[in-house]
């Protein structure tokens, strides 16, 4: 539904407010009917297979499904390997803690065994007596220096 209006202005020679030609609706001309525009189709040879147009899609769908399945299996394997390694790391950390605790105990034991008080007490238990003060031999003069009884 279209409305046409005359938008032409009156010429400068004529009267100012009048139209030169009244607007009238023209009778529609009989236009030749055209068929709606369709894309050009090519003629196909009839297929001899009974599958129709879906036959080429089956290998593609199978390929995609196989790829998805392979990816899923790969992720499951990767997850199990990571979980196994995490378990191994946890057990090694526990073993490391135990060994460091044992090392600390052994260091404390060695420190206790190296004390001079313990060595002296064990020597007395074995029947040893404390030594006397040291004596020094002077070879140039040929005499012995130091105190003989200063060890007590």
C-alpha cells in the first residue's frame, strides 16, 4: 500500500499556491509476473546407494567420536599417572620426615657421647686414674720442666 504525493513545487512563473498538475493515482500497469528468485540448482545424478545424503557423514561422525573417546581415555590415563605420582610424593615425604627425625636423634646421641664428663666417668669405671700435669723435656738444656704433682 503506497501513497504517492506530488512534491513538486509550483514554478516561479505561475501562481504561488497552485499546483501545475494534480496528483492522481495511476492505474497499475500489468507487469509480467516473475517467478520468485531461486538459487540455480544443478541436476544430480540419482544415487544408486540406498543411504541417501547421510552416507558421507557417517565416517566423519565416527572419526569425531573416536577422537573424543581417545581424548577421554588419554585424560583418564593422565589423571591416574598424576594420582600415582602424588601418592609416591606423599610417601617419600613421610619417609623423609622419619629419616630426619632419626638423624636428629643420632646427632643428640653423638653429642652426649662426646662430652668430657661422660668420658671421664667411663674411664673411672674401667679403673683408670686421672693423669698428672704434663712434663716438658728441654733438649738444649737437658732438663725436665713442669710440676709433677699438679694433676690432682
